[in-house]
């Protein structure tokens, strides 16, 4: 999927707008070189130097084996990109022509026909300048020279009298994970990583249009927009706001533009407004607005935007224990269900629109309503936010600062101010933006990670470094948000308190890493519940096919999984997985098919652990009002906390999450030797349901059962049934052959099911699995029905041992049940039932 042909070239001049204010990309046939080389090599723009070297066979695949270690020279070199271009006649004749770089990574000098026109030092800003005086009609030469970010970072840090946590990376406004993270290789790259184009206009140009809500009722939305436009002279013109979906003019006015920059407010009304809702709560309705400036009956320039009508609030009300932390969307308290999102590649321009669609579709399929764009990556691509708007996924947006202390000299502060201003204005119209958050784990790091001692700071140094922190996150960035996006809440740092502190469970958001980093058992997830769980997680291996893309299976065995060949960037990753496996499962290294079995078990381990947390968080509603596990996706193929790997293959976790995040959930927990059955609802209406609870042995003999009709309150969690274990299990020695299940039926169909076991999985006395299967292929999709008279635990279905995306996988078949699943991708050939391979935990 990711191995697209990166030499994709814009064959035609791409005209973004057909009006007088137009954007064209005349830059073709890019080439690049190491500045010390004389020969030039074809390049792709947007792109990165690593991807360009790989595409030209100058380096091996950066994601294969241990290639990372031999490719570190690239970050130390300086690189140059160039292209020659002609300017089309109509563009050339415009009064103004700017060259716009939506992103340069990072330290770049841009030369046009030999003159320096731009100097860039921030990957997260747009860079543009007037280039008209230097342009020729033909044979223009554009050169972009990138200096090594690592070398500049070293120079900058050497000027400081102390070392800052995070090292040289904190001096450079670049995606911080490029320097390596505990799920990422180190690839400090460079390149023209976002589109570059010429923007040309005559005398009027729209700079930006912001949309704002005044009052909204069910019959009427009073809205306004504020446009900024430049004009070369005083002139009268007409502004028009149109609803693009029905062509209706919503408002038109004649205005006078002054020479220079004009602020143009326009009030308008939408009758019977359709609100924007999140996935699960309603339709994420978008209005398509077009704002035009006309003169003499002709459209001079135009700007279009998809706008959602909605309010978002973050409520932090003091209560008997601390302070609430929850979001209200259109006045409705919403429990946030989601995950932490990291960049989808080390070489970001390789992520296509289609890849973004796959990622966001997974969030939607898994009943999520929020993703957190984590602060060590990038402000995401437009496609990402457009898809979140369209599909009802809210975004917790970090500013790009993570796990380090940052400098705050005047130049750095100015740079950050420009970056924040650009990004906030770029994203403010997206209804998906729910929160701006200053940084990831910096306040936590400062107070809990012993940096002061580790770096030997004097009291003065400490005061200065902390003062710099407050300047950045409590003043500068906060002010930018308040100025340009006051309707969206700002939160200085995620989390508020570190997980070792009791306050972390009483107020603010919480990153609970007692499980994994603290080696606490998964059961701790049931106790360590804060007001909003914005991080917690556990690693698992990716699918075999994914590992085969970077690892030679023949020379690696599960026993030698300490070897970096396996691509686990966490220093104790393998030991931690092993350690937890021994608690709940067993070490699979002597299994006859060790690698496969280890993968399968590690995925079950992760899936069970994380859903233990999710269910506990959801049961704790409204005390806890959000759960975002770490981490949604991967930036390369490897072992990590992700639920879905680099190639988009779902681990067991992803299937478990889909069920654990369902709108209405039944969940069972055992507390003080009592079984508690909870029903949690994230829907706005009251729901009638039938709850069937039973205790059974693995052969299907029901020992105890109870059916009850229940009324589920909207937006609630309640314990519907409790029973002491001792009252239904007399002989505890048989615990390892029993399970307790709760099934919730809504309108006669099974809406949710919970299965509880009484001993760790490794102690279950499971019968031999004997699964009957029947297969149908229709429309090139597999429809599989699996049934078993006895309990079949964690059935993993593959096609001829190969990964297949299915509607469900890794599920238990309860005795006497039939489970129907289907494939979600088309299967080209005719499949025989014997090609369907089943693995179960019964065969351990
Ligand atoms: C979290 C993140 C990342 C890290 C992850 C796993 O706290 O913010 O810094 O990758 O933990 O260790």
C-alpha cells in the first residue's frame, strides 16, 4: 500500500482555482543532490530526501531490517532541490505573483533565478513571498537548499549553558519523532514536504475567511463570517455568500474596499439548521459555503469552506473529589472514545488521501468519536481534518511539543508565535477541532522525571527553564488560541499531573502508565480511573505479513526476539511483553510454531489488557468522561502499542475496541467476589432491552441463568445486576471450567455481549476445539459461519494463513453458538473452505 510509485509527477499544470486569484503548480521535473555531489537525481515534490534516495535505488528500504543504522549519514548532509519552469501567459501577466511553500522541512534557503527569496526555519509554517520581479516567462530556475537540521540543532544547543531535556531536537521546529521515539526509527529527513505553487492575482485577493456562530436554535442559526482581503486601490465591489449545495445566495452586500488589507464582516442566517454531530450521536452535517468578491458582475476571487454548526465546551467544574473534565457538544455531554494518533509514516508525503481514508474509516468502524493528534508528530494534513469533519471524529489537537524543555529566546518565541498563528487560523473552521493542547507530557516530565537532578540544573537554571515553559504554554500559545480561535478550549499540557500522583485521578486529563511502564497488572486499570484517560497502552506484535516485510523469518525465531531485527523501539519492550505474557498466558517460544503463536498471544494480551481499561473507564461514566488509548496507528512496520499496524492490518485489539466502544455496551466485572453487570449507553434516547445473564461450563451446560427486561437511560452507565460469586459457584475448584456471560438484546438482536472468566487465561481447562464451518462467497466476499458445541476461545481466522480483514476476529464462540463473519475486502479467486485456517487458544 505504502509502496506507491513516488515518482508521481504533476504532468499538467494544476490549476487550483479558475478565478482571477489562482494557484498553479508549474514546477515539474524536480531534481536533487547531496550538496557535495555534482550529479543530480530525479526527485518527487512534495517529498523527502530519504524517500527520494530510496526511489532512485541510492539506498536500501529504510524500513527493512537494520537499515536504519546505516542510513544515519543522510541527516548529516545538506541537500539541494531544483527545477526549471515556465510561467503560463495568463499567470505571468497578473499584477501580483507569490510563490507559496505550504511546508519546508526545515532549514531551507530558496533561490529564484540566482536570488535568495526565502529563508525558512520551521517545518510547521507556510512560507510565501512575492516573486514577480524575478520571474521570467521561460526557463526560471528554482533552487531549495536544505541545511542539516541536526548540525544546526547542535550549534544552537552548544550556545546554551545547559543541556535541555530532549537534546538538540528541541531547538528545531521539526516533527520531534524524526529523532526517534519509542515506536519510531530515527530518520531526521528534509524536503519540500507539502505542496508548492504560484499564486497570482490582479488587484483583489482574499487572504482568509473565518466562520463564527452567534446564536443557534432549532429554527435559526445566526452566523457571521469575517473575511480578510487585500485591495490595490479603493474600489466598490459586491460580496456574495452562497450555499454551494443548493446554489442559494445566503447574503449579498455591496462594500467599499480600501487600499491595503480589509476586514470584511458579514452576518447571515441559516434556517432550520442541521447541526454537526459526532459519530454515534448523529449526522456530521456540513454546510458548503462559498464566499465571492464580484466586480462589474464578474467573480474576481472566491473562497469555499465546509462548515459545521456546533458548539464545543470543555467543562471543568469543582466537585466533591476534584474537578470534572468533559466535553459538551451542542450542549450534550459526550463520552469521548478514541485513541492517540501519530504520523502515519516517517516520510509523511507518502501518506495518500486513500491511506488517510483507511485510517479515519477505522476510527469510524470502531465507534470512535475522538482522535488525539499527539504533540511529537505533525499538525496533520488537510485530508485528515476534512475526513474527521465528514465522519464526525473530534480532534484533540496538541501543539507540536513533546517530552522535552524548549528554549524561549526571542527568535524562538517569534517562530513559535508565527507557527501557532498559522496553524490555528488554518484549522479554526474545522468543526472537528475540539481542543487545543499546548504540549505532550512536558509539565509531567518537569515535575516527575527528575530532569533537574539528571541534568544538574542550578536553582537559577531551573527557574529559567520553567519560566520559559510558562512563557510558551501559559502565555504565548494560549494568547494565540484566544485571539484566533476563542471558541475552542485551550489546555496547556497533557496530562495535567503525572500518573504517580494521586491528583492525576481527581482532575484534568490523565496518562496512566502504571500498566506497561510501571509493570502493574492489567487489573489496576479498574482502579486507576481519572476524569479523562488521554493515554494508556500496551504493545503487541503486528501481523506476520507485516513482519515479513522487514524481517527474515528464517534467521529469526521468537526466542531471539530481543534482537533489534524485530523493530521494537522501546528499550524494555520485549521483556515487558514476556513478563505480562507469563502472568496471563505463557511464553510461546517453545511452541511448534513459535513466531506465529507468539504474535497471536501478544495480540490477545494487548487486546484483553486495553479493553479491560476501556470497559472500566466507560463504567465510570460520568466520573470519567473519555478514553483515548495509546496508540492508534504506526509510522513504520514494527512492534508497538498500535491497534492497527503500518499497513493498516488490524491487530486483535482493533477488533476488541470496535466492540468495547459500541454505543451500548454490556460489561461484567468481578469486585470483592461479586459479579457486577453494567450497561453503558452513549445514545441520546432511552432504550428498552433484554438482558440475559448465565453461568455455563465449557460444554454448554447452563448452571445458572436469569433474563430481565431493562430500560437503559440515555448517556448513562449503571449497574443492572449484581450477584455474589459464591451464590452461583459452590465448588471453586471448577472455576477453571466455567464462564459467566451477559447478553444484551435490543429489538431481539444481540447488541453487546460480555464474557467473564474466573481464572487467568493460562489456567483455563479448555476442551479441544471442534469448530464447524460453512463458507459462502458472494460478490467476491467471504461469508463464513462458525459453530461449536463447546467453548472455542479466541478464534483467529485467516485465509491460507494470511491476514484477512474480517468483520470480526479473535472472538470466543460460546458453546452452542454460531458466529457469522464476512470479509471486508474482495477475494479474487475461488476459495475452498480448507483454505480458511483457524487458530484457537484451546490448542495451546
Ligand atoms: C506516551 C506518549 C509517547 C510515548 C508513549 C509510549 O506517554 O506520549 O511519548 O511514545 O507514551 O511510551
